[in-house]
C-alpha cells in the first residue's frame, strides 16, 4: 500500500482506467481487504506462504511529480492484521475498509 504524503501519482488499471492520486490518497487498499480474509485473520497457516496465495496488483502507478510517500509491503500488512485482528474484526471497521475506493 502506498500512502501519498506529498506530490502526484497516476494509477492505471488493467482496463485502462486512469486516476490521478495526490496528497492524502491511498493506492493498494485492496491488499488490506485481502489480508482481512478469514484465513488471514485466523492465522490459517495452510493458506499462508503457499504459491498462488499472494495478491498481485494489475495496476501501473507512475509519479507525475516528486512524491513523498509511506509504503507498507504485504508482510507489513499481514503483521498489522495479525496484531490487530480483534479490532479489524469489528463490523464497522470492516465496512469502512471494504468501501469501494474511487482511487482503485
């Protein structure tokens, strides 16, 4: 996931849809949704580390200006969702996370 602190980026989906991202926008939020799947929250070792169980982003992102951003890799998010599993199981939190993002 990329959290844009400063600058502008452009996100192009596989279908050609282009969205401009700037300060305060997030790119890659689908990774958090993927981490919230029941197997991830329950710590199901059968699905972790298996080939084919990784999220693959089919989006191209490029900088349109100098960009300052914070990046969380899949391992970071997996650790966060494990540490805060109780909080993330809250229905209201899950609905907020799974809300369709306009930045897709």
